[in-house]
């Protein structure tokens, strides 16, 4: 028997409003989460998280919920508002591209990449800038990670500066769990994680983090992080330069096995 989570405050955010509305309609129709999930072609776990406002519903799920509960497109109309609030407008194009990508090359110099973050690490990191919609930002980040949980996820290559491993965001306990997650993810067959050791004083990523997305059809896309917002670049010369920089970063990094050993070393240091 599944256990249902408490409903969020519907006044706290649009995401919470969506979740509480779904819960109310489902209960009014005397439908369990398991049955609702079956009708909406999703899982009970996902439905529970949407109701609890810890995951952002997809457009397909919103449409399927309208079909499941005969709500006349209500959830479909709510969905664009939820997305607009959960993700910055400038980030939405990248989110769509990321969902379609079959390959990705990610470089990070200061933090664990978003796709590899634990929920607690993400919350601690995002809380540092004191956003008004912290819960929604965390939910949105966790939702993005679903692309790595597909039956056939994209091939993902992550290169991290060792500086990432010495910044214990959230404190020892949260950071310990985060490093554990890195080691677990590094064992996935379609994921590679490499670390550039501190002994490499200068490397091709000193200008900042970036991501290259690859697709079955069409050119690669470059995403570059920034202070107030990132930007998506399609210019061929810029994408080629980024690909060359990424090759240099991989060459400067430790092997995947040696990188895992280094992550393990930092993990052991947290226990001292």
C-alpha cells in the first residue's frame, strides 16, 4: 500500500498550487494515487512528488491528467505558468534542448553539476542567494535529473575541477552524501566523471563552466553559464572552440578510475 505525502500550501507557489489542485481533484473523485498514475501513464512515485510540489510536471503529464480526470484542459492551461515560475525564462530553451540531447559534455569549476546533485546539496547551494521560490527551484533541478533515469539516457561526460570536491556545500553530512552520489553515478555505463587535480594549475576551463549538447540530428549546442543568466550559443565557430576546450580538459583530467579514487579520498577526509 502506498503512502501519500502531505499536501503543500497551495498559496506558496504555482507549483504547489498545481500539486494541491491535483490532489484535491483526485480525492474528490475518490481515486488512489496508484490508480491515478495508471490512468495518467506515469508512476505513483512521480504523481506523489508532483502533488507534493517536489517535481515539475511535464506538458505530457499535464495533458494526461486532464484526460484521466476529465478536467477539460485545466492542468494543460496551468502548466505553462508552472514552468515559467519554476525555470527562469532565459533557461527554458536550454531545458528543452537538454531533454532532446543524446549526448552531453559538462564542465564545472565550482559546484557539483546540477544533473548530479542531491536534493539537500541543491537546496543548500540555491539557498545561498536567498531566492523567493527556493522550493520550486529545487524541484525544478531534481526534475531535470530524470533524463539520466530513462531506460536509454544520454551519454553524459562530466569534467570537474578538484575545487568542486573541497567546497563542502551544506556541511559534512550533506556533502558526504553528495560525494557518495558522485561515485554511484560514475558507475553508470553511460556516464563518465573525470576530475582535474589541483596539481594542474592552468587549464582550458578557467573562463567558467559550460555544457555541450549533442543530438542524433542537427548541430551541437553550447550553453555557457553566467552570473545573472546563462546563454545558449549556436554559432559554429564558438561551438567548435568549446569542443576543443573540452578535449583539452579531458586530457588534463585524471582517468575515470583515478578520478573515483580522488573523490573517495575527499570522502574519507570528511570522516576525520
